[in-house]
C-alpha cells in the first residue's frame, strides 16, 4: 500500500471500526478509488496524518493535523471535504 509514505507513522484506525491501512471509495459508486492510512507521527509531536492514493488520477495526498487534533477528526474532515 503506502509503506514509503507512512513508514514513520504509528498507524491507527481512521475512524471507529475501520482498520488502517484500508481502501476508500466514492460513496455513490462503491468502487475502490485508492488506499488510505491514518496515524500519528512521533517525529512531529505526534501530529496526526492521513495519507491516501487516488488510482484514477495517479496521485498521493497527505493531510496533517496539529498535535491537538485526533485521527478521527482529521478523517471526518477529509471524508467531507477531500
């Protein structure tokens, strides 16, 4: 999956009941659109990070939250706005 981009992260579930790593899809299609991993970065005050791929667009994206944010909050923002 995203081993190179997430090697330093301590992986945690992106949301309750969802493992990390996992895949994601657009809600309307149900077709897998890419890979997704969430975690915290111990090198950066445990800042939260979400890393995903988009197969169709051949891209890798990252989203980093402050050390006060949590993975579930970051995931919810990404799911709504990403």
